[in-house]
């Protein structure tokens, strides 16, 4: 289906759409750009309040709507007709996702921050309706299908936290429908001001900051290797500095707890901490005489539990997610404040 955006469109918004306000402005700007593609002038549609819209019934309109519920309900639905587009969000956060899902169907994309790709002239909508419910469950909120952005490496972290770029980064994340940005825990210790700024821009779209990532190894700082080789994992009879640690060594567990406390305190406002094993080396655990009795999943569980005990004391309502793709760790029960992820971003 093609929609003629060069007509006098209106965007009708309900009151109080805090987390979708910026997205509604962006929608208007993008519709203006689409109108100009086909030779017209760039006319961003007027944004009018739902109460005032009765005056202009004849104009084609994009009608936005949302429920006033928990922003963790990120689901949405939209459908388009030549004269009317309706976009609904389960919350204003869901509405933000719905707006960008609709814009994606028009062919606009944002491959990188500060980059915008417009479709060719005459391009139609890729589809005329999309529905993505959140399946949000109060009891296990982490089970909702959230899209989490995890930086690839240190450069990726720098790009998020760069003072002059963090606003563009938050916009890029919203346009690509990320619900949360995952920041390594060490940044909460060292980059406080920059993080606050990123958080402020992300909040405009209802995007949450979560701490951690592939961060389980950070509980034993690698510099400890010089003094305490026995804290590190054994492979073929030798202690190895790369990947994870020896989770049955009492000294290693004590240090992991201390380090976890430092990191949790620094990121005290975060509600969700991710302690995933090293990417691509998930099974690189310890084969020392004591650890040998445990599978790699069980060792992973012991490491995560050590941190979960500390978090339970510091912050009763926060959770740790861990990674496991099979049930082989079942012999070691997990703490109540942990949540298993079977797929990682
Ligand atoms: Zn060991």
C-alpha cells in the first residue's frame, strides 16, 4: 500500500505520553521528509491534542494512543489505511516502539547514530499492520521480550558515553526499538557524570539503563593473577588468566563478593544486573582438583550465586540475570534474586 504523505496530515496525540513525546515529534519530521520525496515540499504534520482534533475531522490523520501502564509493557500494534494510521502502545514506552515500527515500514532506517536512510521515491509501506504484544508478567518481569543493546567492545562503550554524542545515541537506540542499554559495571565506577547524561537522554524515550553484560569475569580483576594464581581457572594443569575464575577457591569467592559489592554500590540505581560468561568462551571454566567434580554450568552458577548473595543484602528488589542454555546446572540451586536467560543479545 502507498500512502500520500504530501496531503495535510495531522498527528493526534492523547494527553500524557511522556515516553513517546520525542518519538511523536520525530514521526512528524519523518512524514515531512517522506512527503518531500515525491516532489512535494517537506510539510511535517501538525501535532494536535486528541481533545482539539474534532475541529479537523476531514484531514487524514495518524492517531496515537496508549494505555497508562507500567513502562515495562513495551508492546504495540498499528494499522495503516490510505487516510488513517492508528498506532497503539501498551504504555507510552510501547507507543514509542509502535511509532518506530511504523516508520520502519515506510522504509526509513537509522543504521548508525546521526545517520538516516530514506526510501526511494514511490516506495510503499512494507506491510499495513504489525502487532507485537509484550506478554509482560508482573511475577517474572525479566521474561518480557525486551530488546537490549549490549556494546560490542570498549569502543562501543565509549561511543555510548561520549558527551557530545550520547543524545544522538539515545535517539538511535529508540529508533531501532531498544528497550534497555546494557553498560559494563566498571563504567558505573568510573564514568558517573557521562552515565547520568546518557540516562537523561534515554529517559526521554523510556529506555532503561541496566548494568553488566558479559561481566561475570570482572568479579575477579585480572591484575590479581600476579599474586593469586590459585583464584584463576585451571586448564591442563595450568592456571589461566583469561576467562572466569576458580569458583571453589574460598579466596576467589571472597574477592568476587568484595568486587561485586563495590560494583553494585556504584550502580545502586540499576534494578537489573547482567552477569553473563565471556562471549564465545561460555564453557571455559576450571578443572582444578576441586572444581573437576562440577560441570561448567554448575561452576557458572556458583560464581553468579556469590554475587547474588551480596546483592540481596545491598538491594532487595534488584535482580541478576545469568546465562545457561541447558539444565545441566540443576544440582546447584540458584538464589531467588537471579533470573536465567537462555538467549543473550
Ligand atoms: Zn577450580
